[in-house]
């Protein structure tokens, strides 16, 4: 389908002896000249054009010369997810994802203890901590923790503009938490392709305006209450922290205090006490962003348990590499 759309391929691109060919016939080779690719050939070419068509469609522009529907564009985005699954593997995730994952775990444990964590620039009181990075960082987190998700309208494990990994943390006082310890629930939040393209005002009043939210299992940790079909998949924070420390590569973490946290050691600096306990029943960490331009990872704490729809509403303005994050009712 993509070959037909592109009119691929000219004789000059085809293997020797072929007058014409399709994308799958293109020769592949190791590309040592460019940092953003590993192999040239069918998969990368498919990924390049499929992603370009997807982004023009999501950005409200004319796309695919009027020959594809939105659903067909998202079908072709399998080139994007498959290429990334090939390129962003565990070998890459450990050196490039260990610091971010350790920082998330440190933020969660800081909320639990109420004590200042030397590895962090923020104390336990802020409701929102915001990081700027790329969609690849979400893929590194997914690789390190073995995460999988399938959002409405997208390919598995896709990281579209505005996509967000949301870590919701539940204190022991939260009625959704059956244990006497902090637990976390993980979600992937994203607007549907049409909602992004049409700049839909999001709300929970109608399915057409409700963004996609899917629960994400943390392998070896997440469990669900059998008697409540609406209960979140909860993972004890102590187990999550242990899994993080098993997954990361501390020698790839530059800040000494964060490396010490990842190794489970006390920091060289003394821990300063927070002025007082934080009366929280639940909290959350948000990780998401805009593909190819801005990936946002944010951490926030809610004073009260959320009601209604998603804790975070993430939108993306046309032609701008920013994501707007609002936390309603907090």
C-alpha cells in the first residue's frame, strides 16, 4: 500500500538488474553515518514516509495526497512502531533510560517517606515536576520495565504527540488501595488521532471527546482486586523500586546522589527532613509529550482522589512543539 502511494521505486533505487521494485525490494545496509538510524532499507524507508504522513495528518494538514483515510494512515504507522522496537532495545535503554527511571522512582519514594531525597531537585511538596525529553525516553522506560500498551486508534506501544505514561500513586489512606503501603497504578493516556487532528476540546461528557486511557501492567508487580472490575491495577511501591533497581545500570547515571539511589545506597549528602508530613491520599507521575520535538515527563501529586475522568488533560496546538497540561479539580 505504501509503495503504491509513493510510486516506489525508481530503477536507481532498486537492486542491480531490476527495472523497477517496491519498498520491500530496497537493499538494506548498516548506516554508520547518521545517528538517527541504524540500517537503511525497507523498514527505515517505510518508517520515514509513514511517520511523515501520520504527522501531517495529526497536525490538521492535507495528507497522503487525499488517497488514504485516517484509519489507513494509522495502519501504516506500524512501520514506525516496528522500527522503533528494533532500534530502541534493552541495549540502548539501560545507558539512556536508567537516569530517568531512577528519578521517577526517587520521586515516588520521596512522596512516601515525606523526607527530602538528595537525588532530586524538588522536595516532596510540589504537585507537579516537569521534565522535557523525547518520545524515545518513553520507549526506554517501556523497555526497562517490560511495558506494553494499546491505545484507541493506534498501533501497539505507539508514542504519538501528547502521549503520556501516567504513574498514579495511592497512599494507604486511599480507599482504592487495599494495602497498608503505597502502591502505584500505571496508564497510557493519549488523545485519539481525530481528537488531535481536529483540536477537540476534551471532556468526559461524550465518548467522542474522551481521550484514550488504557491501564498498563508492570510485569512482576501489578495485581487487580478480583471483586471490583473497575479497580486499578496496583503495584506496591516497594516492589516497583526493587524492579527499577534491578533494571537500571547505575554506572550510566552521572549525578552521584541519583546513582546512589539506584544502587540502594545512602547518599553522600545527609537527607534533610521535610518540614512536615504531606496529607496526601494519592499522587501521580505523568510522562508523555510531542513526537520528534518535545517529550514531556511530569510528576504531580493530587491532594484528593480524582473524580470523573482523567487526572491529566493533554492537548497539542497545531504547528507548535508544546504540550499543554492541565489538572482539573486540583
